[in-house]
């Protein structure tokens, strides 16, 4: 009797079983995300999507906001933190069957499929959300100053945190196998921000120029699409 071979066979079967469960869970989650309807949050007009759009997905984000220290003007002896160009990095989760399930990654990337409202020329990178389930993407940007300061409304209650925003889709892309979880997104809201603001120190004089920092934050991201 070859005990080692039996153990290897059992281990292989166990791995296949776990993989099958994971795949089944991912497929079930994808179907759940496609089908769910979410009450649109109550927000100030400035960060509320235009009529005819409804929330279809919300994810809790854990990430960082990136800042670089730059002179306040050319040749100035003073400096300040800036988030431009923005460098978002976050992972979004949804509660599913009593557990936290990763659904989206948020990062900066080139908009390779811009739509009619995309800025011209395109920036070198735009805020991107990519589905962890079908790899569909949406690129979005804050247009017309659609932002409110944290602490100014119940949808954005944590004073001192990064602002709450309304971003409009400036491009989207289906996943490599035709997935559409995010490709029909029209607007993205960032609400309930907590943290993420630039630090109070480390950037005051030209000697500090070039310093960089990543500040942790959490937020709720709501995704909207046109009413069906």
C-alpha cells in the first residue's frame, strides 16, 4: 500500500473541492451583484446623480490616498501636500452569506475606452474600478466640482476626512469574456469617508519637496446605472 500516493491523491481531491467551492461562490456572487437593487442614498444635490440613474452596487473600500509634497509655487520656499495627480488604491468588499467578499479593486490606469464626456486630452491615468469577478472596468472623474467636505452632511459625517464625491463615467470596458458588472456604470458616489486626508506635518518648506505618503481611508462606493 502506497500511503504517500494515497495522501497526495486525497490532497489533490481536497484542493479541487476547495477550488470548486470558490468558483461556485464567485459565480453566485456575480449573479447576486448583477441582480441586486439598492436604495439610492440621500445626498446633497451637488453629489446626487441625475434623474434616470439608480444604484445597483455598493462596496466598502479599504485603501490609501497618496500625496506628494510640492512647492506652493515655482521657486517658493514653502511647500504643501497635493493629491494631484490622484493615486487611489483600494479594495472593495460586500457582505455575502455572512462574510466579506472582495468584489472590486480601485486604482489609477489609462482610460483605454473613453466615452463622449471624457476630458480631452485624456490624463495619463484616471480613477479606475475593476470587478474582481469578471474584470469589467469603469473609469470615472469628478466633473464640475461635484464634491462636499466631510462632516457637512449625514452621508459624509466624519469631519477631517477626505471629501465625498460624485464621479461620472468617462469610459468603460467589458471583461475579457464579456462580463458587464461594471461596464454599464454611469456614476460613482464616494460616501461615508473616514480618514485619508493629508497629514499636518512633513511638508512645509522647499526642503520637504519630494516627500511622499500614503494615508489609510475607508469609504462606501455606490455604483449607478441607467434605469432599465
